[in-house]
C-alpha cells in the first residue's frame, strides 16, 4: 500500500516531547495535504453543523500512527488506506464513517462510537475498545483478533467474514446482530449477550465464558467444539446442524431449543435444562448427561446415544425405552 499523499511534519514541540519520552502526536503537530491535521478536523466539525460551512474529512493513503485524537468529531468522515497504529481515538465520534483498509492495530478506542458505520477490511488487532459502540454498523472482512471489547455494543450490527478470535468480549452486547462466517475461537465471553442473534457458519471453538446468553438465537452450521460455556442460555434457540463436540456446557439452558441434526458427541451437559428441546437426530454419543433435567423418553429415543453416553441417572447408555434412565437419580445423578 502506498502512502504517497501524506506530508508528515513533526514540529519543534514534537521534538521536545520525544526527548521527554512521549510517543504521541497531536493534530496540531501533523501536516496532511499541506495543511495541519487540526485544520482538517476543524473544517469537518463545521461541515457536520453546516455542509456549506466546512469540508468533509476525506483521508486517503495517510499514515497517522500514534496520533492523539481523543474525542475527535469525525462523524460521517471517509478513510481509505489510513494507518492509525497505536493511535488514541478514545471517545471519538465515528458515527456513520466509511472506512476501507484502515489499520487501528493496538489503538486506544475506549468509548469510541462507530454507530451506523461501514467498515471494510478494517484492522483492530490488539486494540483497546472498552465500551466501544458498533450498533447498526456494517463490518466486513475486518480483524479484531486479540482486541479488548469488554462491554462493547454490536446491537443490530451486520458482521461478515470477520476475525474475532481471542477477543475479550466480557459483557459485550450483540442483540439482534447478524453474523456470517465470523471466527470467535478462543474468545472470552463471560456475561456476553447474544439474544436473537442470527449466525451462519461462525466458529466459537474453544470459547470460554459463564452466563453467555444465546436465547432465541438462530445458529446455523456453527461450531462450538471445545468451548467451555458454563450456565449458558440457549433457551428457544435454533442450533440445527451445529457442532458442539467436546464442549463443556455444564448447567446450560436448552429449554425449547432445537438441536436437530447437531453434534454434541463427547459434550458435557451435566445438569443441563432440556425441557421441550428437540433432539431429532442429535448425536449424544459419549456425552455426559448426568443430572440433566426434564428429558423425556421420546427425546432420548430420537437422539443417538451409545455405550459411552452417561445418561441423566448416571448409567451408561445407550438409552433404552422404559429404562427410566432419563430421570436424574436422587443421589445427585450418580448411579450406584
């Protein structure tokens, strides 16, 4: 990528700061397109108020690494090929921005507002995005790998072909979001909220978390293999043809969920709530159902079990009709 359109100048003040050990640049210390970046931002702020009173900020092929633009007003700006590695845009107003091939690697974006933005091939690896807002954003082909996204908001966002592996999503919100071909592998998700999310071909392999909420979600051909999601809520969710192989779902809520055609082989489902769950063709071979609640004979007959399956009463499978093994034993689900 060429960045030939940038003229970056460090003033004497910047040189003094560098000698004092500071690594950040302010807009007043940077010249872009032969004028101070501060003037471009001021003109854009005027344009937001009155399109005839200023100029929209349009940055192409510019390097602004380590720049400090806290609380910058950049709503509806346009960025293409811009480098903002380790920049500080904490609490910046980025609502409605259009960004293509922008690099925020390691940037500080705590509280930044990307509501309604369009982000194509934007890089956030290792970024700090605590309470950042991506509500109603359109995000495609982007990279959040290892980013800190605690309490980030993605409500009603559309996220496609995006890498969120290894992210911290503690208490993040994805209500009603649409996700397609996204990778959440190894994400930390304690208290994350994903009710009514629509997800297709997404991966949560090895994800970790407690009290994650997928209630009423539609999860088609997704992969939760090896995930550890204790007390997760999947009530009324559709997980048809989804892989949960070797997942630890201790205490999870699957009431009225559809698990038809899903693979839960070798999964841990101890004390899971299963009332009304659809298990037609569900693979429970090798699964641990010790203490699982409210399973019926019909549910277990429709599922696949084998001699490695541990049934709710603690006995080994496969499940046989009239065995009563669908009921947890009175001694905590452990058969004598």
